[in-house]
C-alpha cells in the first residue's frame, strides 16, 4: 500500500509540472553575451515557444518537445539552425545549445 501511494504521488508530480511562462537567460558565445527570454505557452497539452534577446531578435522555437522534465527544440539564428536540449529542475532550465557541433551552456531562470 505504501509503495502504491508513493507511486501515485510521483506520477501526480509529473502530470502537474507546468513550464509555461517566461524564462530569462544569459548566454556567453564567441560573438558576445546574449540576454533574453524563452517564453513557453501551453494549449491543449501542446507547448509552443518564442525566443527573444535584447538585440531585438525574435524567433519561434520549432519541434518543441517537453517530456517530463526534458526539453528539446530548435530555432534559426543568423541563418544557423540552433538546437536546445536540456532539463528543468525547480525554477531553472539547464541546457546545451548546439550550433554546427559547437556546444554552449544555456541556463534560464523562470520569472516570478
């Protein structure tokens, strides 16, 4: 009985995870530091997202998948296909950005 209760609590935690909202990030690249937001919206169980930075850049994220605490997607920046793959933990998103094989750490914090 105890293990059944623990299993139900664990599954309930997965089901109620909600990553919608604005996630602020700062990323250091060879071309400089970019600050901005990743905005995630959920409708009918499907997430969509938009990425912006302080240089007036805005892009829709493509193939956005959130499975449990994992996220993967991509967007286009200056003609390059940029992949994001990472994990949510509390109010942090820790990920890697992959641009033509170059890996760059990406950390975002959920705005309150």
